[in-house]
C-alpha cells in the first residue's frame, strides 16, 4: 500500500491529503529474474469454465466464466467477465469515455459514462489520485484527440488502437515544446495533468509548462501549494491574457487552452510571451521500449494502465512495483490476441462467493482467456463492467462490484456500435419462469436485429398464449391459479418466442427454508423474514411474503412486507418459533429469547475516554459530544472519533481507549449491538476486548463503513470464541494496509448505545421417559401407565407408533388437517409434516423419503418410529426379546 512517500500506488484511487506529496515508487527492471519467476502463474492448479456467452452488438460478445484455483490447499472460485471485441468488424469500435461531458475533474460511474456517450459496453480505465482534481495518471486519446499525456513514471503501460485498427500496448513518455513568437522555446511537460511527486523526489510541476484544454473541467489546475502558478490564456494560437504568479479565473476555452507555468517555466513566460503574439505547441510520444518517437495522431484511442501482465501469451515480469496492488481484489485488464484481431476487456469479482484474484492469478486468467499481450487497469473498488443485454436499450452492470456500489472514476473504456438498422432477428421474453400460486407477474418482450442491436416493440402488437390452463393472461399479465407447468408463447408479426413456466405447489418443493441472519428474540425487535423455496429440479426463488401463512409461537407480533415486528414475548418462552407455510408445506425457524443490556449509551459514564493512535504519525481525537445529526435530543451524548490517516505507513488506527483494564462486560453475551454514525469512508470499525486470560480479541462491527448517518449494527460473538468474562478496552477506526488506497484518509464517526444481548435463562423442561411394546395397548409415561386405543405395530419390518400419544406425552404438539390428510408435529423446535399414504415427509422444511408411508389404523395416525425419533431428536432403546421400546 502507499503512504504519502510512495506513489499513487495505484488503484490510484488513493485517499491521501492534498497537503502531502504523492510519490511514485521505484520501477522494477523487466529483466529481474526473481520477479519474473514470481510472476509465473501456477496454471496446473487453475481452470476456467464458460458459464454464458451473449452478443452485445455485431462484433462484440460478453462471456461470463468461472475460474477455479487453489490457495493454501483450499479451492476458491472467482467470477470473471470478458468482453471480446472483433477489431476487424466495421460495426464496432473502442474508445475512451471521460468523466461527465467528456471532461476531467468530473468523475462518473462507468454506467453513467456509457449512457452519456452511447456505449453498448465498457469498463473502468486508468488509475488516478482520489484527493486530486480527477485526471488519469497515464495518457488518453479520445476519438483521435490527445486529452492527457503520460505522467513521468517508469513502467506504466497503455493500450491503444491505431487508425488502421491495430492494437498496441507500450510504455510511453512525453516530449514537447512551447515556442514563442521571438523564436525561443521551452519544454512542454504535459497535457491536463494533476500534481504528483516524481521518483526522484521532485514535484511534477516544478520548473514546468503544462497545457490545460477544454477537457479540464474546473478552474483549479494542479494548485496544491507546492508551486506558484503563472497562467497564460491562448485562443486560436494567439495569447489573450497572462496572469503572472496568479491564475486565470476561467475554464480553458474550446478554441484554445490555458498554459500553466511554474519556476523556470514562469520565467520563460515572463521573458518571452506577450499578449497578442502567437504561440506554437508541438509534442509527441516516445516509446520507452523502442525509444522511438510516436506520433499520437496515428491513434484513434489510447488509455493508460499500470504494469504489463502478459507478453507473447505468457505471464510477464511486472514492469514496476505492485506492492500497492497486493491481495485478492477485483481486477480490470485489457489485452489483445496474437493476430491482433480481438481485444479482450476483462474483470474479475471480489464479492460474495467470488474471492477476487492476486495479480499473478489475474495473469493466469488473462492467458487462459487468449490474451497475447495485456496490461492491468485500475481495480479494487474501481472495478466495474457494464454491457447492454440483448434486446435492451441501456447498459447494466455485468459484474459484482467490490463494495456493492459503483465508484465514480475519471475515465473508462467504451465499446460502441456503428452498425446500421437491420431486420428483426429474434425476440426475448422477460419475466419470472418460476412462480407461486396466486402470484401475478408481467412479461415484457424485447427484440433485436441482425446486428444484435435492440428494436423497439409495441405491446399492442404482441400476442400472448398459454399451452395449459395453469393461470390466466390479461394482456402481458399472468396470474398463476394452480400448480403445474405450461409454455408461454409471445408472437409479434412472423417472429415468436416461448418460455416454459412452472407454478410451484407443495409437490414441487424439495426444500422450504428461512434465509435470515441469526438473531435473538426480544420485544420491540424487528426481523427480516425471507423464505426461499427450492424445487425438486433445483430451482430456487424467494416466496413472496404475502403468499406465506405466518404463525408465531411463544410470542406476539405482526408480519408486514416481509418484516416481523415483535410486540411481546411470553413469560415462559425460552425459544420462540416462526412457522411459515406455503401451499400446505411448512418451514420453521427458532428464535432464542434474548435480553438487551446497555454497556454504554455515553450519556453518563464513570470511566475516562482517551485518544490513542497507531502508528504514532496518525492524528485524531476521541471525546464525548452532543448535538450530532439524528440524535434523540440536544443533550444526547455519543462517542466521537476523528481520524487523520494521511501520515505514517501500514495499517493505521484511531482509538477511543477506556483505560488499561477496559470496562467489564457482564456475563456471557452472545450478540453485540451498536449505533454508528457513518462517514462513508469504507474504513473498518472495531471493538477491542480482553478475556479472562488477558487475550486480546478484535471484533469487527463493520469491515466496510459504506453509509452516512446512523445505522445499527449487530455482531454474532460466537465466531470469536471469547473466554468470558470480557472487558472492552477500545472502540476504534482502522484502515488495514491492504486496500488502504480505497478508503478515506480523513473523517469522523460516532458510536452510541452499545449493548450486549444475552440468552434469557429459562428453566429447562424435565426429561420424559416413555415406554411401550409392539402389540401392547398400554403406554408408560414417567412410570404412569395409560391406555392406548392403537398399539404399536410392525409393518414391512418397520415399527409404527401412534404419533399423537407419544408427542403429547413428551410435551409436543400434533396438528391434523383432515382435508389434506396431513399431520404436523412441532416439538423441541423441530418440525415434521406428513401426509397419509405418501412415502415422503417434510422434516424441518426438507422433503425426505420414507420406507413405509404414514397410515391410519383405528382412526390413529401411525408413523415409522425411526423416522420420528431421528427427526425430533429422541433417544430410542429397543429390546428385541420383549419387543419393547423406550423413548427419552
């Protein structure tokens, strides 16, 4: 990672302060054998599988793949996205997208840039410095116009396409001159560049001349205080205004530019330039590899990147230090095929089950995708890819962003369709293919032409029909009436498209389960309720809350819009249950009763709060304050932590400390809750506790502080293996070294209402012992005998027992549905549901098969003993000599 004495360590989404220098790391020689060996991927441990492939437009397709690799002996999977562009296809082209209105300093998401410029696909582009104005580090050529020159940094590569549609990857420097009317000239340092510090320690704008064109969208031009600007306004090649040791308070004009000078450059302006005289500008690129001069006019587009990754179809030695790009992150890259025909734009995801990649793994990924030569683009939180789905008019995110949001970036790489309008080639039906009884959904029809570009459709021209009467169609609105499958057909003119529909009933459900986080039951609590159905053929979908019958056991509350609000918990309830039933098939969720105890609301505390930092260069404060936005009242105090991580290196932290021994926490809590006032910094918030052995444990309240305003967080403490009792020593903000360039370096957060949650201690129910025997019409419950009107029997080698007697004896509940011939057993927080004469039963929402179907004897429901005992957790002893059974 970078600190202020390293380079914009690239993601150059670095969050360093403008008052501290941004320094470039030392380059690594390409022939460094140790680095070259380290860069080689372990291909024998990785494989890539195609998941889907869909045309974007004529000459461009989106491929989505799954990469499997091994890390520390464990298999990991990563989702990859590859846009393949045929550079020989005249109907498609690549170009650079820039900020808002094609200007630097006005960052925008990739989706925003694509929609603004009409791109049909795209990805993020060059590295940049977050705290600066917002310009790329490398060169940029857009539509044949040079918008940004390369920075004076070794080992940085760029991707370009020449006017004859040949892809080029090279490392460039910049050379230019400014020539006055009197014939004297001065070196031109660059075009539209922000400030930075060179690897030799010199500031980028010392003794310099820079051009700022209409592509620079703000008045401030690299004024970080390290140099004093002198500016010259030029229109149509003629000097209009000179501001010596000052700035011109206007944007660069469309028909000219502003020349920014400093040091010796300012002396040149003072001694040689006059208003009304002409000024000549000449510049070119220089290949750092061949040392040859390169005319930028030979390119139609160019975008900067970081290190070279692939060369001649193999992993290349890194062309500069990649320490700031370490770890398993989202990645973005660009490359081309051996014959130069295809460009490959690619991203990999670090989100959810997709575990991101190291740079070495990304090299392997690019080689496996067919890249002959390729480079790294900005990654991590900047990684984002968009593509236009077939038949759609707008692009959508095609990847999963690292922080679940799309970051605004300085530029991107866009894919553009130049195809003419063609004949309709196909239709696509949009809408759910798996529905539930009584659910309604609208279907939409999309169309595309022979060039895979979208064609507008009029719903009035679409004819909808169903192959079977499993529901009704009203225009494009389908309402499911009963379980079953049918084919939905949409026709428009001579074209038609079909979609198979499945309406799920209980017979199609293999599993019904709750998909919610662990929680404790407490009055006043709110809990999300999400129930997912999985069909026998493996399809999954959340059941709409309004189609679920909800039953609350052991407490009172209301369910609305998929959320449960608890109003009261019964006094003798140790664990409440929520029973969710869809079409007669049920699932159960247990919520142990919890008790909240406030550890600190910071309105009245008896211990001191002091500020500590790591490392020593970190600055900040920790104190109690009132008047924060969103507070309950003006006198409500909260813990306020300010931090400044601009200085120092490595992991950085700002602590609110509660003394050497900390503040004790009562008992054995299982949940930690707190309200946090966020600053959207993406930093981590932690609690540091010590256990009874003095061991320090760090509890993550959040690893991505990605919100503004107050938000309550909950932490399950079971995964931290705490040895109670514990004490809280510190609450703090931390920016780990890895990914530090993604986070804000300066900010403030507040913490309030810190609570620990405990299990309510309810006396356990005593064990019950039940004894019976096959063929005997008597049952013993804890030594007390009762009569049975139906004795246990053996059917096809399986012992069957009258379920109601035994469940009632052990404190459970049996419910009978005569219409469905269904029995539901609830006991010990478990669920068993069965249907007479059906060889499948529902155990805790899971459909399983039985050797012998439940049956009715003497008006009593008989169940297999083994099934019910295993499902409900009973201990069973069988005495074959007496055919007696003991249940506990």
